[in-house]
C-alpha cells in the first residue's frame, strides 16, 4: 500500500486550500478498513505534515497505528527530517544512504528501496549520486529478481510546466540508472497529487493521488480539482507486478484555488 501527500496540520480543523486533510486521511483509512485489502507493507511517500510540528507527526502516527509493524515513511518537501525521525524513529532503519531517511526490505523475490529526495528549504527535490551508489550496492548485495523504488519527487517530466519546475533537479541520475538496470521494474512516487504513468527503461514510473488535496493532471499552472482522495495498491509476484490506484467514491470538499 502506498499513501502519499497527507499534508496534516497540528490543528485538526486547519484546511489546505479548503480541504480538511485530517478528515480526508481518516476517510482513506476507513475505506481501507472496510475493504478486503490487508497490506503486507505500507509506504508513505512524503509530505506527512504541512506545518512540521511534532504534534502533527504524532497525530499521523496515531492514525497509522494499525500498520506500524509494516510501515515505512519517507520525507517530502514539506517535511522536517529531524521531526520525522523523532516521531517514527522505530520505523526508520539505520544504515541507509548517509544522512538520508531510506529503507530496504525484501518482498518475496523483490527488493523494495525507499529514497530520500528532500532538498531542505526547496519545493523541488534532489537525489544525489550517493543514493544512486546506495541503490547499486543494495542490488549487488541482495541480488533480487526485481526491484521497486519509492520516492517523493518523480524522476520524470510530466509535461506540466509548473510541476516539472519543482521536480527532481538531478532526475537524469536516476533515469540513467533505470536505463541500464532492468531489474528495477517499478518506481512509485508522490508529490504531484494525481495519478500518472511513464516508462523509463524497463521501469514504469507512477505517481499517486494525495490522501487530501488533488492537483490537475492537465494544467500548466497550479490548479486544484474536486477529485476524491486515493491510494495505490501494488502486488508483487515473482518478477511481475500489478498496480492500481483506488479513489474514494466521492470528494467531500471542493478546493479553493491558489
């Protein structure tokens, strides 16, 4: 299960451009509880918080408590690494790329790797050669049949000027790796608050809706849409996979525009 872009506030009544992100996250988690989905792993690909306050991360942790034994978190551009570590230290392993919040775990024949693309003080992100080298080391050590990467900023151009401007500044580093490493079959990203799919080498690069505010998938300027929140389900089997986005039946709130 991939969740992304929660954008929670310490104040439960605070709205993000008209969206009560506390309530929409609760709606998503209720939808999961009522479904037949029982995920083996849960990954949150960044922007857990919108205000960086410790009590915000504590509230998110409480909401995700049913999944804590299988939860991994990554920072987004709105997160604070230190505060994130303070709240989820037991779910952030040591030994990853230096100074980064990363993870590595097996799922059957697959290796699941989490990357930290946060660039402090910026909306866009950066991967860094150190993390590319770490990916190579993990693949060499574990020798999986296939691998999936999780990250906040997508390593592709979406063709939307305003989002590409705040994307991954060194996306070429990862694109070059994907072009030469056929075992990386899937890259799951957040940041853009809508669903998309792109092909780089042997990998499908996908993005996921937010659990709260939804961005237009067609506009070259910042535009928000009254679409339901959602999440992504990923099934790994042998060296194959299936993935789909699930949206809630309706949008409870209409966003205001920036």
